[in-house]
C-alpha cells in the first residue's frame, strides 16, 4: 500500500495543504519580482536608433585584463543611412537620443564612437572591469550577474555574443545560451533549454586556459567571487526551516513515545502500519529489520526520489525537494534510535541541518523588496511538511525497533 495510507487523514490533508501553499507562494513571489523594476537592456542602442529596421546585434570582446569593448550593429533604412553618412553630428545625436535609459552599461560606457557603413550603424564603447580572476588563470565574466537584486534583463538585440580573450576557452554553460570554445551567444529567436529565453539575472561566464587546470581555476574563481553572497543568503534563508525541523526532532524525542505519539490511537495506527510495510519489504527480499535496514530505507528512498525528480523536472527542483525529503526520511532511523535508547543526535542533527543544503543550492534570493528572508515563504511550508511527515516516520521507527535484531544496551537482542 502507498506509504501515505499509513498516515492519519488529518495529517495527509495538512501535508497536501502545505505543499499547495508552497506552490502558491512561489508563483506569487515570482510574479511580484517580475513586475518590479523595469528590465535592464543588454544593448543600449539596439533597435532604438532613429531609422532602425532591425534590433541589430551586440558583440562584447573581453581582453586579457578583464576590460571589454562592446560593438553594437544596427541596420537602418536608406534615408537614415544617407543622412548619417552626410552628417556625422546627426549620427551622434541619434545614438545619444536612442540610448535606452535602463541600459545595463549606461553608467560605465566609455569612449563611445559611432559610424555608418553599408547601411549599418556601428556603435563602439568600452566597459571596464567586466571580468575578474581570483584563482590561478581562471576568470569570471560577472558583469551581468545580478543575483540577490531586483534587476533583470531584456535581450533587446537579435543576438548578443560574449567573446573571451584569445587562447582561453569558456568552461561553463550559461542559461539559454550556446557556448563554444571562445564565445557564448544568446539569440532572441532561441528560447533556450528552460523555455524562458534571454539573459537571466544569474548570468556569468567562466573561462580560462585550455586543459583541466584552466577549467578548475575558472570554477574556483567563480566560487570565490559568488561564494560569500550565496552562503550568506543560504544561511539566512535556512534559519526558519532549520528551527522548524529542529523543533519537530525535539518533539519526536520528548513526545513521540507518549500520548502524543505511539501510545495513543493515531500514533499507534501510523506506527503499526508503517512497521508492517517495512517488515513486508524485508521479508520479501530476505532482509532483517534492523538499524541498517531502517537507515537504508530512509536514505535509499530519498536518493531514488531525488534522482527521479532530477531526470523528470531538472536539477533545481531536485535540489529543493531532495534535502527536505532527507530531513523527513531521517526521522525514521531517529525514531528507531530513540526507542532503543541509542544515540539519536547522529540522525537528528543531519535532519535538522538538511534545509541548509537546499537554501544554499538555490541562493541568492530577492523578492517582495527584501533579500533572503523572502525565501522563507518557500522554505517554511516545506519545512512544516518535512516536520509533519518526519514526526510520523519517527513513530514508524519506534515500532520498527520492537522487532529489530540489533543488540540493545545490556547485551540482549530484540526479535
């Protein structure tokens, strides 16, 4: 029978409601963020020069010092092209007036030069300090990284390409982009693997010299650059869910063996049915229901769940559900240890700390005008669900200990 059948109806309703609330909160918070600050244009003049017939393209050429030269090419109609060829001042004015006020580089653009050739307006400008190196020969183009802020991007151009310096190669795969050895390209016509398209607020490009050393150096540089932000957001976002799971673990130890646990009707039903399910599986495969089997059930079920979610829905959802699933599953051996008088902290502590893995993996955060605290709206419902399911699993663990084959303190063995 499904494992949920072992839970009381009220518990199943609470779990379903908690998960539904989490999905609603995610959708609401995502909509609020999207509806906030106007998007930043990645190309300040693409499609906005007077007489433009197309959005045009943007090429960002990064040099060996981490500075860059941006080249925008915008096709214009014959009338505009004729005017710009005969009147350079009119061309400069058209570029100045057409520069989008929310352009990502509007405050950093230097040495802007405009020219017209064969019906195409070319705008060159320098943008310093777009990339940095922290480890060895590894570099990180982090100019477009806006994680943990309200900023988001609009591609504007038909194509945006970042070219890394010669004799280096790109070592990561930014979202929605086509990465080659020496460049990364986004196109407006290509929505990317996620279907969202465009340049995301967490966009960065790592690059380094050819070979394993260059790749490791570039990844290490990214870890050093983004690590403090990701870790700080992950810790703050984990405070509330860790507290909730920790309280559930304490409750499982203090209350699970009494009238709020296995000593009364609902707890006894959950424990007995759950133990019967575990015993049936063990008998089917010739296993012994003991500590190893209980731990194996907990870890194995979460591993299969996480792998299935990863294959079906992708890594982000797996990184979200896997740690909270582990937090709940570890209550099974926790209850087993509590009933037998063994040391329970080795299960309670990892269960309590598991939310930190999810909050750090998905960091940084921004929503509702605030930072990582906004993520509590996502993680608190999941922690409540993990606590409720975990408490029920701890009762199953307690009942499983009654017919386990592990030696108990004093040298006896429970059959």
